[in-house]
C-alpha cells in the first residue's frame, strides 16, 4: 500500500544506513534532489520502518526539506 511517511522518522530509524549512503553516494543524492519529476515510492517494512529500497531518495528528500515521502509499505 502506498502511503506518505515522515522523512524525519525514517531518518531516525535508519540513521546509520542513511549516513553511509550520503557519505558514499552524495552525487546520486544531489541528482535525486534536483529531479523535477516524481521519483518512485521507496519500499519500507511497516513495523520496523526498515528501508528496503530508497535510501538515496530519503536522503534527497531530507536535503530538499521535504516533510514526507511516498512509500510502498509492506507488512
């Protein structure tokens, strides 16, 4: 099911993985942040808020100052 999730909550729950993504792939994050078209939803596990796919998109959303991000939530 596609839902709008809090970027900040996802950041808190996945901080270590997102810090590694941002440090290693900052150019990809900047490209996502500059996109004018909507990126596909990220994939998230409902109970743990673990990001299965979409680390770069969450980093880009935070860089842009987005409050929410579209997510395909499983579980």
